[in-house]
């Protein structure tokens, strides 16, 4: 892994999946729109809040689900979800009886799914069919005696934006149709300083210190072009880590700050900003990372929403060791 022994997201994801399956596993039919004017009437759920932030959900409590259904709150303008393809989702669920939070990926990091009914549950899958990156969807469902109010945000699974020309002599990055990058390293001496080269410039907000960034990446050795690690391998989810607080190798902390979400960035990290001075087999290696930035946000807690937190995030590693992590130390350069 490129992150320092990632703490599995299994606990949070299991909770979110449990909510999703509970919401989507009931037998009542899914409707395309919630229509409060029909008899018996169903009071609409109001959802507000800016794009990229946790939703603010308002409804009378206790909420009565007359009909299970979904409503598209924001259509999105990015790539469309494809059957069998990846799906990266932020999910926020409340208990409609009292408005308490059942689960929220905003407490940690977005959840990674295969876009099919088996992974998501039939109703949630149907609710998201045809949706595009950037969409926000409301789903309401009755799970036993719990009225569940679920808001789902669809996030990108690859970089998307304006292509940026690279300078001569830098590694060449090629992309498969699904976005998987491969790197060709030039037969020259590696640079002695950090190289930060945007390859695709996204249109999202800039990455800021203390945020949890969610990325897909590939890393190769400059010395022979061999792959150290890749989160593009089948079955491997994106990784999430807190940026700029010394948990990552210095090359990541320096190179990803102020890059925009949606971008693909190449980092050429010399040993002194990577694993120099450690016992890692990568200690003398210049490493080339290609990083797709999928999401960046401050962790949210019930006590202090919107504030950054440094607990619960995972870090970069590689080749049995952490190829972008500090291994509980701070690289001095």
C-alpha cells in the first residue's frame, strides 16, 4: 500500500452499507419522485447545504414514510455511473423519528462500491441508475419501525478536467480507457528536488492542510520503472489520508496541497522527501507517484462540524512498506 498501514474503513463502511441495505432491502416499490400531494399525503424532506458539504436535512419529527422513494436533488454533470463499474459515495442517514444520525461517511471518508444491485441493494441501485458524478439523491424508506432518511452524494472515481502539458524530460504518463495510469521513466538521472506536475486540472476546491484527501494512485521507482504499488488494481479501494500534518512523506504533504479536487498530479519525490534515512528498501529511491484526487474535506464531528480531525485517517506505503508514509517519524528533508 502507498499509505502507512491503512486503518481499514470496514467499521464505517459496514455501518453505511448496513443502512443502505436496510434502506434498499425492503419490499415496497421504489418510486421516481416523492409526491406529497398524493393521498395519503407525505410531507416532503427538505435538504440544503452547499455542494461538497454534509447535507442539512429538515422534516417534521417523527417523520412518517407513506411511500418509499427517491428524489434527485442535484443532477450532477460528470461521468455517468456505469453498471459493474466503481462508485464512490458520501452517504448520510438519519433516523426520522428524532433526527439522530444513523451513519455518515463525512465522519471519515467516502465509501467505495461496485455499482450493482448486489453491492448497493436493489432500491439504492435503482435510485442511482443514470446518475452522474456531482449528483445528490434523497432516499426515504421504512426499515421496521425506523423511518430512514438517506442522502447520497456521487463522487468522481478518476480525474477529470483540462489536460496539462508536461515539461520535456519528465516521466510520461499514459492512461487506459478506464483511467488507469502507467508511467514511463526517462533514462536520465532523477531530479534532486521535488517535482509537482499537474497532468489533469480538475475544477473542484483546493486541497487544504488538515483535510482528509481520498485518492487513487500508482507509484513507480525512478531507477527501473517498476511499480511499487497501485490502488488501481482490481478490488482495491481508493485510500484516504489527512494531508499536511506530518503523517505522510514530505513529498505528498508538499505536493498535494493547493491542488484542486478532480486533478491528476504527478509527484517526483527524491529520497530526502520520501524514505531517506529510514530502514526501508525504498530509502535510496526516487519515487514517481501519479495521484488522482477524488475528494478533500475536513472531517465532521457532531461536536464540531467542519473542523479538521487527525484521527481515523489512513496514510501512504509501498511494497510491503509504506511508500508515502512517515512510519511514525517526520522526514527532515
